[in-house]
């Protein structure tokens, strides 16, 4: 896992989009935004051959994090043209639309690579997080983010979740800005720019 500021150029989203010079973002900066990451090498616990239909096959280190954080359930997502079939284009487009979820987005990368972009608060800058096999990434509920494959066009990941998965993406909008999970997130990271819910006409 490594992170840096996105260059904001309108070229292929799958390119790295590093600035020149590179502006790295530290794990501490990410942690202040509520973004957590661990590296759990695949080779240490032999999950490299997790079959598509058996997400229960997994390693001890991932299980330890899952247990500690209450992630009881999991499945496997394979983002590639072969893995997704007819819905591939639409999914790829959807993943890259800026959105948030009402629960954490937790991914343990089994193979391949890609980029999660998260919005820094209060700058609103995009931070690009490059992930590859062995990276375990937690995006907090309420953070605005998006995902893209890189030019290798393939990633396979465990999706971990506490109870029922809340995969619904809430696109960024004035309405989503006042979603309780969004407001709760801003309060959590202590930015003091919480929108005034229901203030209109008051
Ligand atoms: C998401 O919700 O954006 C995804 O699941 C992206 C693919 S997981 C590497
Ligand atoms: Ni998401």
C-alpha cells in the first residue's frame, strides 16, 4: 500500500496519476481521515488459491483483524472482464463515481492491483491509495471515495463486513452531505465543518 496526492488530470483513470514531484501521503495522515491499512502477506498463510466460491478459506492474520474489529462475514469479488461478464463496464463506471457508504468498506486484496481514491478533509483533495495483494484496507463509513482498476485490469479481493453488507453507494450530493453517517464521519475526524442539518428556513 502506498498513497499520494492525485494529479487531477483528465487522462485514463487507470494510470497512476502521480504528481511531479510525487507528493506522498503517510499512514498517519490516512489514519486521521479514518482510513486504516495493514499488510498481511498472502504467502504467510497460503490464501493465494482461495477459490471463487469459498471465501471461508483465509489466513490467520486476516482473521485476527476480522475478529478484533467484528467482521463476521465475507465474500470474494473478482473485478475483471472475465470475472464480471456483462456487468463489467457498468460496474467499473459505478466504482469510479464519487460516493460513500453507511458502513465501512473493507477489502483484503488477494491478487491483482488497483487504486482507491479518498477525499481528504477539509482540503477536498483526492488521495490515491495503490493496493496490491496482501493489503487490507478499511475505509470508514461516510468517507467520499471511488475505485478503479489499474492498467493490469484485474483485482480479486475479500470483502469483509460486520452483519448485512451495506454496499449501496450514496453518490456525492448536497443530500448525501447531510446523511447521518456522513455527518457522523466528519464529527468523528473532528473537522468542525459539519453541515447544518435542517437549517434551511430555520
Ligand atoms: C467497491 O465497492 O468500490 C469495490 O468493491 C471495488 C472493488 S474491490 C477491490
Ligand atoms: Ni465504495
